[in-house]
C-alpha cells in the first residue's frame, strides 16, 4: 500500500528471530517517539480554546512554584 505525504502509520516487521512481545515493545516505543499516544489522548475529547489556555496557565504557575520551592530548599543547605 503506498504511503501518502500525511500518512502517520508506524510499521514494525515481526520476524521469526524476534518474539512477539519484543516486537510489541518496539511498536510501543515507536508510537511513543512519534507522539501518537499523546495525540490520541489529546483528541479524545474536545476542549474549548479558553479552557485549554486556562489549564496551560495553571500548569505554568505550578511549575513556577515548584522551581521556586526547589531553589529555596537548596539555599538553606
């Protein structure tokens, strides 16, 4: 089957020398490296852009607070 320009398929050959579980692990690693699982989870439910932006701001604030607390922890030592 010819693969198009926008085709995002991952192909893993299962040989006799490799066991099925090893090939499956390879497939999962490839999917993870291409971001397929992350993209699937992101598209499972629709979020309004305003909600996405709000969640992004909240997570940035959490990261900022976490880095500040780490800096304070190391200053005491």
